[in-house]
């Protein structure tokens, strides 16, 4: 149970100047420069981060390579790595409130969601891979009787990871935990606007017994530090969550460097489809919960609502009423249900998307404006629009804000056509009591994940990955291990 007094005791803690974590030590950037982190809660400076140059990234990669080569982690028995990772998870859980408040101050996520989705999720993810790592076996090939074919699974070596600002701990550990579990060393570059919680769990990893150099964290801008990591000739795999534009550049950097494998999760424009036989109250509540938490800044957010025409008005009324009951404000107040937009640039992008849609004929049902208070932070009213063209940017492109576009359809075939009418293919949801229809929709939706009669978060046991321009590869589940291992076949004459 979260306690407001405990939250308030942490909300004003001063944060010292942050440094990179390289070879187990905190070190300043070689440039001597720093970058201010601005809190979306009040627009004030929260902390100063090391503004790293390419030389800093090179030092971190060299540290990771040395740690991998000398076997201080990769050479340990799986049970020993498991014990360290379990202790790491315990320390994250022990410090969960501190991490949740720190994260909310940095990216504006409402504290209830931040607590569960960030430190608690991170701890559970690390535990999952810690428990799995000594249960991952190689294979024996069915070869000729006089030959033994052994298929070994080996760590790739040095992994680079670049993670976004919306859920840095959750997404960060989706990448760190499986990569470290199988024996790799990692260089992590957090978002320049949300690095604090990842730097903190790096400290906790050392406290848990992770050897120096196995996990290195370098902060700074993507155009410099991110490019240097992607261009490194000594990084075998790069895993990234973020925008399609950056993802394309990372693929170019791979081609220009050592052809490192690039795994991309590039967002989505998920459809939420409601049929007349659904439980409409549950569907309306699920719709609200699938778009407005964290101010819509969720990769799998169901930002398009598709409703069969016969129930369109009824569903829209229910969703609108629930949306208007949301309380937007200070993310560290337990009274509020929705926190801040991450920053001024993201807020303006959201508002521009609404303005463009209205200019093209869409109608604002509710919201559509910034919430200007005395805090100085960045807040936006949860927004619903209807009547937008299915060829519009609002319908087809990811906004990454608290903006829901509502559309009607007549047939199941039309619903599928609309749901698939974007370049993205990350997630989707369907509400129906017809089991056959549910299976047809699951087959017909071009996405990596489909939820039926729910739109709630899913746990680490199932893979998350997209098709089309939502990316490639999978975070979560045992399938994530495939990104961070190589297969080696050995043929033995008997």
C-alpha cells in the first residue's frame, strides 16, 4: 500500500550530479559537460547528467569487452550468476518506493503505475531470467550413428542497449536481464531525459555482486552517445526501443560498422475493436485503461477505438464519461489518476496532432487542450476525437499522447481492414463473446499481440514484439534469450 507521507518525504530529495558507470566506477564525461534533466511535474531542473562523447562510449565498450573476455561473469557457473541476479532483484524491490518516486519526478508517470510498472516489474523480470538461466539447455542433433552433433548456446559477447524515457526501468530490464543472465556484458545508454533510475539500479547491481565492467551505463544525447554505441566495432548486438526514424539510422550504422545484429521495438498504433455482443461496460473501462495511463505514453497503447455502428453512440458515451472522470495532475499525488506529459516538446506534438485532425474535419468529443496550472509542468486533458479520416495522420501515425481516435464499422471484414490500416503492427484488442469471431480476429490482425476481452498489462512470461514497421525480435519471455545468444554446432566423430 503506497503512503502519501512516504512519497512526499522522497519528492524533494536533492539529486547530486550524475556520472557514467564504467568498469564499476562513477566517472565524469571526458568532455566535462553535463546535461540538465527537467522534471515534467514542475518544469524545474531535477538533476545534471554526464554529457558523454564517443570516447566515453568507447571506454565503456572496452570495459565490457575486457569483462567478457576474462570470464569474470561469462565464465561463472549459471547458479552463481543466478544468485547475483536474485540479490539484485531483491535490492530493487527493497528500494522500490525510492525508485518509483525518482522515476515519476523524471518522466511524469502517475505514482501508482510507476511503482508497479517500473521497480516492481524490473525486479520480477530479473527474477524470471535468473530462475531461467540454469534451465536453458543445448541440443543434440539427430545425426548418423557414428557422429555426435552438439548444438551449444553461447553468449554473443558485448551487447549495446538503448532504451526510451517512458518506462526506463521496465524496458531497460527487459533487455538487461536476459542479456546478463546468459553471460554477456552490456553497455546501456538510457534516454537523455530519463536516466536516473537506470543509473541507480546499476549501483544496486554492483552492490548485489555483479562484477565491475559487466554492466556499464553511459548517459548523453542519442546523436552522439547513441551513434557511437551503434557504430562500435566491438558491440555484437544492439537492442533498441524508440522511434522508427532512429531505428532506421541504427540499421544504417550497423551496415557502416560491423554488421551487428539490431533488434528494434518501434512503437505502434494499436486498434481496440468492440463488437455488439461484448460486455460494453468492461469494454469501455478497458478502452480507457488502454490509452490514458501514463498520459498515453505507452508503446502498446490502444489509440484507435473501432466500434460496430449499432453500438457506437452507446460505447462512445460510456468511454467519454469515464474519460472525463479522470483526474490529471501531480503524478506524485495519490489523488490523481493521470500524471504529466513527458515534456514541452511531446506536449506540443500532441496538441499539434489534435489541431491538424480538427482542421481536417475531426470533432473533439472531450479534451484536446493543455492543462495550464501554477505548477509549471506539462499536462494534457485526456482527449477523444471522432470523425477523423482513416487516411489521416491521427488514424495512421503514433502520437504517443493521451489522444484516442474513435471510428465506426459495419462488418467484421471492415473492422480488420481498419485495424490493419497502418504501417505498425505491435498490439491490438478485441471485445466479443463469440469465440469463433475472437479466433478470426486474432488470425486476421497483423500484430505481434492480440488481447481478447481485456486490455491490461501482460507479464514477462509472454513475448512482446511487432510486425511490419513496429520492429523485429522479442522482449520478454524465453524468446528474448535468442537475441543475446549464438548457436554453435560441434560435430564429433565417434
